[in-house]
């Protein structure tokens, strides 16, 4: 029996099985890493947009025109009007 177990363990079948598991693990890790990167990028965009909105609100408070605020922040006039 010991010889049979050793023979089976030496076969490529088990090496291939381990390789498939390793490949699946790498694929999962890649999907996870891509998800994290996409989430971070999305968060950066939202953070920048929120900062521009806060700037626009402050400029509205000091009486700047919607036109000027739009030029400075890049926000649409409609978006700025919705902040009033």
C-alpha cells in the first residue's frame, strides 16, 4: 500500500490539481485587487466633486455669480442653481 500511495503522489494529477487551486486563488486575488482599485478611483472622483460643491456653496454665500462659479469649479450652472 505504501508503494501505491507514493506512486500516486508522484503522478502529475496531484500537481495539476494544486496548480488549478493556485490559479483559482490568483484569479480571486486579481478580482479583489481590481475591485479595490475601482472603489478607490470612484471614491476619489466623489471626493473631488464634493469639494467642488463645497467651494460653490461658499462662493454663493459671498455673492459670486453662478456664471463665475461655473467657470471656476467646472460645475454646471444647473448644479450650482440646485445648491442655492
